[in-house]
C-alpha cells in the first residue's frame, strides 16, 4: 500500500493507462485505419444493408417484385409437371426398344446381321478394315464349327454395369455379386396421368436360389411445388418420399442380416449360455428397405442416407436405364468424367428432367422470403 492506496489498484490504473496509450498509437497508424475502413465499407455494402437504406416507397416496389417472383415459381412448377407428362409419353416410345434390349441380353432373341452391324467412327478405320473384314468373317465361320458353343445372350450384363459405376460398386458386397448376376432387366415406370408425380424402379430377376420375388421395386414420390415458407428456393421437382419392397428370402439366404453368437451369463445361477441373434448387414439389397422420407423426424445420418438413396434412384432412372449399353462398355462413364460428373443441384438425361435431391441441398439458392420493412 502506498500513501493509503492499495497496490493492486495502482497496478490496475497503470495497466489502463498503458492500454489507452497503446490504443492511441494503434489508431494513429495509417495502415490500421485503412484496414478498419475497408472492413466497414464491406459491411456497409452488403445487399441486405443496402436494401435497408432505400426509401420506403422503393422497398414497397421490391416487395411487389417478390410477389411476381413467387408467381414465376408456381408457373415453373407447372412446367415441370408437364415435363413429367412428356416423360411418361416418351417412356412408352422407348419401352419397345428396351424390351428388345432385354431379349438380346437374355438370349431369348438373336439379333440379325443388320441389327448387329456397327460402323467405325472414322472413315479411315473403315477403309483399313475393309479388306480384312471378309477374311475375318470367313475365318470366324471356320472357327465357329470347332469352338465351344457361344454363351447365351450377354452374360452378367447388369452386374458388369454395377461393377463399372463407382456409385453402385461401393454398395455391392462380395456376397451380393452372385445374386446380381441373376439380374435380367431394370425398368422405370412413371405414375399414371392425374396421379401425384412418382416413378418406380423395377429390378427383374431370373429364378434363383436367393429369393422368390421375380421383381424387386423401389418407389420414389415427388412434388413440383414451391415451399410456402421459402418459395424462392424452388429449383424443380424434388423427391419427398421413397418406399421399398419386402424381399422373400429363401431360408439362410438373406444377405441383409448376419447371425452373431453372444455369451450371456445368468445373474442368479452364474451359468453361461450362448445365444444367437440377427443383426443388420451391409448389402446392396438394403436399397429395397422401406425407408421413409419423414424429414422432420430424421437425424442428420438418416437424412444423409435418404439423400444418397435419392441420388442413386435418380441415377438409375436418368442414366443407367436409358444408356445401359454405354455403361456396360464404359463409354458413358468416360462421358460423365469429361463433364465433371453430376452435381447436387440436379440430374438430367433422356428419361428425366432436372430434380433437386434433397430439401435444402447445398448449392440450392437460399433467398429471404420475408417482406422488406
């Protein structure tokens, strides 16, 4: 204590004085002042702060523009509903070609010479191959008599596609592979006219040792309607729910579960017994589990699972089914790589339009829907 003043008070006063001097020195530094002014300028020139400075009459007109924008969103929603109707119409035109594709794959029908002829992409290749073609045909016919019978159709066609496409191969476990080799066709069915927007993926299997279902299905329900709470986020139809099917597994063949053994001790007698129980197992066939899209009750992991499921469903619908042979040969995969793949904003293709994958997907425009005050 000095002259009746506590030493800690003197120390505090000294520190405060030093801090004030340091602050004065910093604020006199031109570089510091310039940096602070730049930050203030950035804050003051944000769109929201600019809107706040506008006269009330201008804000009123901006609100009127937002009303027009909402009406535009509803017109856009109607546009996508009509696109869905067109998809349904043209799906009926594609289907005879897809049916013939299945016949060639399964070997039920053998393509004619005209149907199986495929020209080279360049004239130079055609010219170089021209003289060799007849010789090759003759040699092929001579060898055909001596070689083993050709396999039926195109063996493991769809299974090969699963292996070629990373998005699908990541889901396939080793014990899924022999089952997928029985897959004969994948179809897309659109909802009937006048019904809510939806599509169904049908996986057709030949008789096998694993389950009795000839067809496994996955249904995706969609909506094309702006969100009342945030109409400016509308970017096209979105999947709002999905539903799988029950697989009738044959005894001991269910690959979506595994049996584990666990030792259990009796509390009273102290005896130990071994019990067995079934627990979930990783498998592509979990894709057909009846997931529900009730987002408000889902945690983040469940929402991520649903979003991934939706993306896979769209990929089947818009890429795999329409262009199956190109995914079998790998040509479509090269095309996807060249264009940078598919973003979360939407998928496009001959069998489908632009669709967001999940509510609030990253990259989706998020605009304030409240009126300007």
